[in-house]
C-alpha cells in the first residue's frame, strides 16, 4: 500500500506560522508522525511539500502511478487551484482532503474548496491529527475494512 501525502504552499513554515490557527508543530514533526503511523499499518508514504502549483501537479502526475490513494492539504490552492484539482481527478485515485484549521469557521474565501467535490472526504479543523485520521481511514477503506 502506497499513499501520497501532499502539502501545498506555506505549509513549510508551520511551527512559525499563526500557531493559534495552525498549531505548534513543524511540518517535519507532522511528517514524522505520519511516517510512524504509516509504518504501524504497514503502509508506505511518499510526502511532498511545494509552494508552487506546477510542482505539485508534476509530483501528482509522476507519483500517482503505483500509488493507492492521496492525502492532500493544498493550502490556499484549495480555494482556487483548478490545475491541481484536474491533476488529482486524472489519477482516478481516492483523495482525502485535510486542513489543519476548520475552513468553514474562517473567512468566506476559505469556505469553498475546489478539491472537495472530487474528494472521497475531507478532514478539517482537527490539527495535525487530521492527517493521521485521513491516513488510517483511507488505508482501512482501501483494504476493505471499516477501521484498522
Ligand atoms: C489550510 C487552510 C487554507 O485556507 C490556508 O490557505 C492554508 C492552510 C489549513 O490547513 O487549515 O494554507 O489548508
């Protein structure tokens, strides 16, 4: 089982960026927790962070072959990134969208996701644990189990 974990723009500065909204952990710390959980459920993860949409599209096109599912926090691209949405759709893989903050409790422009309509589901507002919930649920679903 191989899952792509994709972090979009500005998530590289987690830990410094608005901690009240995004939490204290750095992206490296979050990625380590994701990798630990993945190992526990016998799953390989390929993780990327990029600040530009083109780099994320390149990664999706290149890495989706041989992957089983995608977890993505597209950052602000969530709200307008149509080429990332198209790239995700073209993989035919199940996509779970994650947000650290609750995008529905924030500014109006954040309350619309162009990814949500093509996603299997969305985890929003649960902080870094949202990635773990997404990973465990996606893998369990892919294995045909209700929960690990
Ligand atoms: C975010 C929410 C987005 O609106 C914002 O632009 C981000 C982070 C989140 O994880 O809460 O960069 O995706």
